[in-house]
């Protein structure tokens, strides 16, 4: 079965600074990979996804992520964060090709932005 | 595009009372459907998923159950709630095999 690790529970960055949120996965083949964002009391919104092809994926709100097979990683990046980026971020992995698509989520990284 | 409706948004229930949370999906047919629970300060825990009407897979043994009486309706139930059932419940769907999951706005359940 697949698994996802987000090693950083909480990250604080200054507004305007760059951001990288880490995500490592475990899966026997090339997985589907996703990053979601959740504002307090809300559902999850998809930021970006990787299924195949170009390993650098562009998403909404200026986010990007890079799939690195050798490191089993799919880290999320943003060159300059805004106060509105404060939220919780979840990495997820899907297991294609087994008749149903079950997503496994990491435990999330809470992002705090300081002025 | 698909839309997921979840209700109620907030629910406070006494211990031992029953539970029924409903989720309906618009804009797609034959989706995979999921119930997740998010406890305070923790990630998302997959509770149930369904690949079709009447087909339910349980990921975590507990006093909750799920049903899918119609293609785009997914119900989470309990006969007797426990304090530990408190949390934020999210319904999600994946419309196809190469698709991300779409989420409802969630139900905040507090068992008192």
C-alpha cells in the first residue's frame, strides 16, 4: 500500500519569502501525486497534480511542485508567499491501475505567514 | 464540473445518539466516493470508499458505517455516537481513473 510523509508539521515564513513544503511517498511504481490546500473549517482545494510527463508541475496561486523519482519526493514550492497563503497543506498519493483510485494523504503542514 | 454537497455543516450530538451525514455529487456519473475524517491537529483518515452503488469498503474498523443507495449519494451513519467520533468529516469523489479528488465543504461533528 502507498504511504505519504510530510515531515514538517508547522512552518512559519515571512511574507515575500520563498517556501518549500516537503512530501515523500512510498509506492512501488509511479504514483499519482497531489497537493491540496485547506483553509480553516473548509474543504480541500487542489493546488496541482502529477500523473505523468513533465516532472515540474505548475499549479494555481503561483505554486509549483517537482516530482523526483530518485528521492520519492514531490515538494511544493512558491517563490514569494502572500499572507493569504496561510493554511494547511496536504500532499496525497494515488495508486493507479488497480481498479479504484484510493488517495492516501499525509498528515499535513500548517503554514503561518508573518508580516 | 462536479460539485459535492455535504450537510449539515455543523452538528452537535450527544453520546449514544445516532448519526446520518449525507453527501451528494453533481456533474459526474459513476464516481468513486470517499468519507474522510480529520481530527483536530491530525491529517485525513480514510474511513470508507465506494466504487459503485451498494459497494462499500471500510478502511478503519469502528462504530461508523456507510451506504451508497444511489450512484451519486453517499451516507455516513452511526447507531450510537462516541466522544471519539468528534471531528471534521469530508466527503470526496474522483470522477474518473485519472482524476484528482473533489471535496465537499465538510461537516464539523461535536459529540458531547
